[in-house]
């Protein structure tokens, strides 16, 4: 076993994993994340950027073997994977895990659904693949110190390591084929951090879906007998050697695989915004609610946060956001929206809201600073402190360590279902919503994925 490459050792676990090996609590969490992800995808169906990608997908054509959420027509599995993963990611409302590196493991669920439907798999088999996704993605978030995101690479660079395992399991690849698929994908889809720096574009949401699609394509190529680097991680000019300004921990991707299921450590999002904005939003809302403050009462807002929050999320472009992509990664904007409207919802990033004079008035009153003590706690604790001063000179402060949806402050089944219903309301009737909820919460009983996917349009 010691002579097998790292990608091969992971492949052994992936191929050996059976539904019966997975704890019930982990299965339940996978179904909750599936429901949450489908809600996020449905909420994005009418977005202008998604309309462009629907047109793109239609023009590509392809064998009609996999469903596209929000559409009647089918396409091939790789196209469906890209589109469905992108819909899930589009609002920045899906899950979050952040240790050395951040990750949104549900960015890969669309690939599992596409590959599963194309190959006639059932709900249990897709749940196995979703568990492969979460167990590997979360472990890769610990594999580099500091994380690759800290040295300029986007975390989609880690998605390319995991997506071929997710797709390959559903394509019934054998050991050599799966190792080849990982070598193909993991050597070819590194993503620059620039997609989430400064003024943001549609690529912010597209990076991880492209890396998810890469796993489907790599699996299809490898199935035909095509080879890829076997030692793509530890070999000569492999990942560990080339990205050499971090300390790699090669034991982490394998750590307690099959023994400690980590999916329950992943968090849900209560707001459709960048993960490190959730604590400041919560703190600002807490101050306003406790002291009955309205936007017009406020003279100044001080946000104390991490270095990253004060830098990337609060650079000059974030004080003048003109696009949804910049606004939902703007700490000043989301705090201003929370104070002005009493919440942050997908509608907070409409064209109308991006020009709301109440929000723009508050933007000029917000100061974001990095606090060394707060930064020293990161990533174990993602603390934020917000102090709001009113026009009478009274200051009120709230501090939040754990965002709603985190394992320390979890969302109940009822809250997950309510979020899904709110996200799906414009696309699905209440009867259809209830059907999706019931089938998802009993996904192990789904025999025909096509029947399930037909409900999502």
C-alpha cells in the first residue's frame, strides 16, 4: 500500500465506500445539503448571468442524458454538471467550510447529479458520491499551511482534486481509470485568486463549477483508456513541488477516511454573501434590533474583523459596488444592506438595491479595520465586532463568533426547509416544493434520478 500514490490511496477508499458504511447522521446531513443546494440553484434560475449560460449550454448541444435545473431540455453530463453547479453557486448562498482553505463542497453536487442521471444511478449511489465530495473537500482544506488561497490561488484549485473522484465513482471507473482521471483533472485546472479580488466578475461564481465539470470530463476521458499523471500530487513537478510556498500535509487527505465522517462540520449560509461577512452582518443586526436603530439614526459603524475582511472584502472597489458579484463580497455593502433593510436576502443585490440611496448613505459611514486579536483566532473562530454610534453620540457594540448555520450555531431542519421554500418560490409551486422536500429527505429511496430532476424546473 505504501508504494501506491496518494491519488491511488484515496481512490481505494472511494471505490470501497458503500452506502451501508456511512453513519446515518452523515447521510441525513448529505440530504440536508442537497436540499439546500437545490434551493440555491432554483433561486438563481432567472438571473441575467444564468440566462447567458443557459444560452451557451443550449448552443453546445450534446447527448440528452442529464437534466439542467430550470430547463425542459437535457444535455450531456459534462454540460449539465457545469450548469447545475453554477446555478448552485450563483448566489453565494450555498455551504461553507473554512480552515486553512475555504471550500463550498456543494459546488460539486451538480456534477454528482449529472453523472448519476447519465449512468442510471439511484439515490443511494448519488449519496455515496456526495459523501465522497464532502469528505475529501473538507480534508483538502487542511492539507496546506497556510492555505493555497493565502498565496494567491483560488480554492477552486482544490475542487479539481476531488471532482474526478465524485464523477468517477458514478461512472464505475476501475482503480487505474480513477487514478488516471485524477491525474488528468488535477494537473489542468488551477485557478488564480484574481477571480475574487478587486472588482468582481461572473468568473467569481464560475471557477469552482468549471473545476467540478473537469472531473466529469476527466472521468469520461479516463474511461476510454486515456492515462494521466499517477503521482500528480507528490511526484516530480507535481502539486506539492510546484506550489512550494506552503507546507503541505499529505496525511490530511487520507486522515481517518471512513472512520471520521466530517460532513457534519460543514456550515450552511444564512445570508447569500461571502462567508466572512456573516458574523459582521449578524452583529450589526443584533445592535440594531436590541437598540431599535434605523438607518437614519446612525452616524458611524465600525467593523472590527480579520485582515482578510479588512483587505479583500473592504478594498476601495467594495465601497462602490456596481455588480452583484462585487456587492456580495463587499463587507461594507452587506452591513449597510443589513442595517437599512433588517436582513440580507438575494433581493439585496438587485439592480434597484445596488442604487438604494439609504444603503449608499450608510456606506460612507462604515469603517472596517483589522483587529490583531481577532485575526489570531482565525480560522478556528471567525469573530467580528460591530460598534454602531447614533447621532446622539451613543455607541453600542455586539460581537459574534459563530455565524448562524455553523456547527456551533446550527440551522434546524425547519430552517433548512424554510430557506429552500423561500429560494424555490418563484420557480416551483408549493405542491412541487413539497414533493422536492419529501423526495430529498428520503433520497435513498429514489430509483430514477430523472424523475427527481424533472421536479426542479
